C-alpha cells in the first residue's frame, strides 16, 4: 500500500515538490511587486499569509538539511 502523500504528489519526489513550491512562491512575490508598482492595493492579510508560508518553507528546508547530516 503506497502512502497517500506519494499518491497526491503524482510520483514526484519530495525535493521536486518543494522546489516547485519555492518557485511558485517566487512567482507570487514578483506578482506582489508588480501589483504595487501598478498601484493595485494588496490586502495586508494576504501579505501576512505569504510571509507565514515563506517562513514555513525555510523551516522545512532547514529541518531537511539538518536531518540529512
């Protein structure tokens, strides 16, 4: 029986999924910068959620790095 996480990821490794999510966060970060430059207001709660997600990714990366040592 395969783990549910492996089925949801479509056969990609955990590293590939993490890299994809980091790139996706980078795209959203660039989108926020462009929106500010064009005068579109980004609600503060979206920015707060964005930073929470970024901190989570950094924490996960650090944990994986420490566990691989």
